[in-house]
C-alpha cells in the first residue's frame, strides 16, 4: 500500500527508530500520531515537526503501551482528530539486560510487558477497528536481530520478547491478508537511538524488586557510536516494506553467520522422516 494520505500510529514514535519511521512517513504524505511514554521525548519530537513545517501532520499522545485502557483512549483520540488508523507501527521497546540470576518478576514483567505486551495491546486495540472498517492497512512490529540469533543469558528477557514478536508477526500474516492488512516485522541491528535509557522508561510498578539496577545504570552510560545506522535509514526500509508488504525488515548483515548457524542447528536437529497422515490427523473438522 502507499502511505500518502494515510494515518499512522507509531508507538515509541518520539525517539530513535520510531521517530525515524515517523519522519519518513510524514515526508511521504502520511499523517502520524507519535505515541510515547516520555513527555520530554514527545515535546522534543513534536517541536521538530513544527520547526520543519509539518506541525499539522503530526499529533502527539502520551501512552504507556502496557496500559490497555490508555490504548483504547489513544485510539479514540486519534480517530476523533485525524481519522481511522491505516498503519500501526508497534515499535516501543526497552533495552533490558542484566544477570539472569538476578532477574526478578519485576524485570520479566517489565521486559515482556513492554516489548511483547505492547505489541499485543496494539494489535488488540487496532485490528478490530481496521477489520470493521474493511479498507485494509498495514502492521509493522519492531522486534530485533536479538530475536533471530542465540543471545547471551544477560539478554534472555529481551531476546524472549523479541523472538515472540517475530513469531507473532509471522503467524498473523496469513489471517490478516484476507482483510487486506499487511504485516512486517522489523529486526534492527545497532541503530542510533536512546535505547540505553531503559531505566528512565521503567514505569513505577516495575521498579520494586528489580535486580537489574546496576546493569541499567551501566547501560545508561553507553555511548551511541557513529558506526550505528541512522533511524531515518531504517524508516526508509520500513516504508519500502509497507509499500511491498515485505514480511522481514533486517537492517544489518553483520549477524548473518549467526542467523545461519542457528537455523543450521535447528535443521540438524529436525528428523528428515515425515508422515503426511500424522499432519492430517491434527486438522480439526470444519
Ligand atoms: N536501537 C537499536 O539498536 C535497536 C536494535 C534492535 C531493536 N531495537 C528496538 O527498536 C525499538 C525502538 O527503540 P529505539 O532504539 O529507537 O530506542 P529509543 O529509546 O530511542 O526509542 C524508544 C521509544 O519508546 C518509548 N517507550 C519506552 N517504553 C515505552 C512504553 N512503555 N510505552 C510507550 N513508549 C515507550 C521511549 O520513551 C522512547 O521514546 C525498540 O522496540 C527496540 O527494542 C532497537
């Protein structure tokens, strides 16, 4: 689908990758809602669009993607102000890492709540509205290369959420095609962003009992490298995927060998024998 004249809802849209995607969508004629938990990010990003003559095409909404009532309110506000959403970019995420043996329920609930739950909440909010409208649309879910390769245990929570977002995106594609709704999953490598600010993005209810305080403080001191990709370059890749309804958007080739190694190991462990009758036995009758 083309994006000109369309309405896009971008979570985590006020910084980094989400903002890069929003800039590219606006430059190509879309109107965009930036939905983000951070008011400082929203103010800065909204100001950027005003300064660049696109204030009328962009609306900002404060939203914590783990807040389901907040999602419904944000969808209603978007429809009232801009119209129905054609493109959902479920991108908000947090760069959670820390020693596995110090991970608490607060850390698991925070990491999976935002990185996976935020995507689920977006789908549950917008898919019924898109389907009821009957005009198709497109969903882009942001996962990570961390969901495609085997990660160290310090990244277990992050990798778990991101691998689930990939599986979710793959599995809904078929069913949504019948409604003219395309699905893409974005798997970035290192991109210039504020992802190291995980501690500042942790809602109050996920703070008590966290075992990742030290790791989050260390991550917060990490410097963005000039070698990392510009968010707008990712935005261009996402635009291309929306237009051509491409499933996978993978930004970097540096982890190709790791992707191959993981898939080779899976193939190696998969028996070559197959009984078609067994597969048929799993089908429920109509
Ligand atoms: N930057 C990278 O190198 C990289 C690599 C792979 C995947 N990713 C993924 O890309 C996505 C965007 O991250 P980024 O790198 O642009 O980071 P970022 O921190 O610059 O942007 C993320 C935005 O999401 C917002 N956010 C965080 N928690 C939220 C919540 N609960 N509700 C609503 N908004 C929330 C933040 O305020 C921020 O504005 C994330 O899903 C991240 O996991 C990033």
